[in-house]
């Protein structure tokens, strides 16, 4: 169970757009700010646009912007669009081992129960965390680091 690069980079693209709200950014601007290739940024923005998180405008003043305010975009929803959940019910189908001795039944598998509990905890946190929350946490961290630099 890992966060994929698409999920990580897509979330970082959304945060760049959230910092720019109101306003828009181009693919090259996001690419340069995040150190992600133009191709990957374009691919991720297409997925996010299809998911309803990003709006695009063509032309000289065009670019990409959030389709909704940052406080209305839950991290869980964005990650689901970018790649899915950490633990899906079909997880055990892919990691069943030998079918004759596998204990991945709903009643006998303690590992399956563990991953289900982890997913439930992650879902709760991600569903109540918005892009605005992430921005505020980032700004708070930057303020703390600045204070530490000043006092040193």
C-alpha cells in the first residue's frame, strides 16, 4: 500500500493551483514549480479536469484553475480520481498466494482486517482534509521554520 507518483504529483499540481486562486497557471508554470515534466503535468491535469477538480481556458490568457474553491476540494476525492484507495476489496485477489492454503476469507484473515482498519482511518482523515487545510498547514510550517531561523 503506497501513494503512487500520479497521486502525489496530482495533489501537488492541485496545491499549486490552490495557491494561485483566484487565477490560473499554465502547464509550463506548474511543471517548473513542481519539477514535474510537462507531459506528466498535462496528463494529470487532464485527469483532474475530467474529475471536475480543474477547469481550463484556451488562449493567451488561458491556463488551468481550480473548478471549486480550495475549501470545497477534499483530498480523498482528488486522490480517488488520481488513483484510487490504498486498500481495495480486490486487494486479496492479487495477493492471495496459493489458493488452497490462503486464509483471505472475510472471517479468517486478520491481515485483511488490519488493512481494512488502516483504510478506514486513512479515509476519515483524507475526507475531512481539504486543499485549503493543506495550504494552511504548509504556511504554518513555513512560519515556524522562519521563526526558528530568526531565533538561531
